[in-house]
C-alpha cells in the first residue's frame, strides 16, 4: 500500500525538531510493511519554486517551498494552488492508494481541494493546539469545516484535542491514535540512593508560560522545605524568553542550589537526562499530547503531570500521578506522593506500556488497519 503523507510540519535544515513526530509516524508505516511517501510543500529552507527529491531514512521525500510571497494572504492562496498540483503529480508518479494529511492548516486544505476531483480517500491527523485562533477568520473556518467533514477519518493524538475540535463546532469521523516514541533510545536505570531524588522537567520556557514552570518552582520549593530528610534536586532542560525569570524565581524561593537550569539540548541527549532522573514532571497548563511523558516512561521512569489534556490519556496510577493544573499546592502534594510511593512503581511495567501503545509497531499497525478499513469500503 502506497501512502502519501502531505504534511504542514516536517524536520528541515532550519529545524530538526519541527514535526519530528510526523517523521516518526512515517517510519512506523515503514515498519509495518507499508510504503510511505512524504510531500512537504512548506520547506522554507529551500529556494522558491524548487521541488527536491531524496530518500530520507528509507522514505521517498519530496520537498518544496510554496509559501514565499511577502503578502501573507496572497502567498497562502498561491501555496494552496501549487500544493494541489504537487499532490496530483506525486499521486500519479507514486501510484498512491490513500493520502494522509498531518496538520489541517494548511496541508489538509490542499488535500481537500485535490479530493474534489479525485477518488483517492484521505485522512487528517490533527496535532495543532491553536486552531481556535486560526478558525476565527471565516474563510479559514470554512476550509477547516470542509476538510474535516470530507476526510474519511480525523485522527487526533488525544481525546482532549478531539473534544476541543468538536466543541468548536466541527463535525467529523474521529479516531484517536497517539504519536510514536522509539523506546530503543532509552534504557532502564535502577535507583541507587533512596534518600535522594532528581526530578526532571523538559520543555520550552516561552512567554506564553504554557508549560507551567511558574507553578512548579514554588511547589518544588515547598517540597524541599517540608521533606528535609530527602536530598531533592530539580533539573530543568529547555530554554526561552522566561528562563532568566524562572532562575530568579528559584533564587527568590531559596532553592537555587537545588535547581539546575541546563538550557536547550539536542534531542539525542534527552535519553541521558531521563536515565539520570528519578521521575519526570510536566506541570503544563495545556497539552494536546505530551511526548516527553512517553519518553520518560520509555526509560522506565514514573511521571507526574497535570490534568491539562493529553496527559489524561497517558497517565494512570501504574505509571504516575495526575494533579490539578495551575495549582502550586497540588503539584507540591504530587511531588511528595511520588517520593513516598516511589517504590510502588514498576519500571519494567512502565516501559512495556510504551511498547504496547506508542512503539513503531503499535502505532503503525493502528494506522495500517485504519487504512485497510477505509480502502475496503
């Protein structure tokens, strides 16, 4: 089966992180015997009007830069037309059976327009958490509505994102299939000192403060002060405009010696930090999924997360603890509970949870079965 992935985001020379989870899903399709072909029409790292083709990690990949004009509105319209033509070209050349759009704005719009004159079915996986802002413009809302409605399935990575889209008034045939995490990069490391805990945070530190660090630091300070019998350390991996403010907050809370701000690191370094932590905390205000939770679990680590969307589908009492979001006291209690009940978590069980639900094979087979079901009808 030949699957054309038309994606709004994908790793490129400017950023190896952007849309990396979409590339991982393409690898998942390859793992289960399908033939994924990627079309990324919004690659700003290459010249305008170019179409580049390469085999990337075993996947035929077409790259173009169709959105390059100074006037944003005109550029988006021009990009839509050009992308539709590229889809038609690749569909014919690669003998495509089904099209899979990742992120409806704008790739799903182009796939919808192509589908008007084609019998090839399409599905959309939605990853974007800011659709509400985009759909405020009437023409965008109309295109979201048409694109979702005519897709054979709209896949979301969590029930939270599905419900959010439906609460905006969009109607579609829904399916929940999570992102992929490659557990092969992670190994289980056993805890050696029962009286010390290294707590890990991984995430950005941007102005929107969506990761909830302003609640985590005072919560951690309270935990340090109320659990003197333990040596507690908080390692924060990530960077952004608010980093210096968070560093100052740790000093104001009197825990600067307990906090280490590492800054931004390469993705390949993440397994090292997970291996050297005891548990990971994700104190977010909003998450559509929460890949970092799965990465920590792949290393056998329990997780502490807030009840903020995506984590609700991931965290159960066998892999971690869920607490109320935007609540310092709830986070503090979560940290204390994690410390006191740490020995009750089974590292092997946690890692197997990742293999069973989020591995290349697990996600790839879910997608394969969905495609087969659509094509049989």
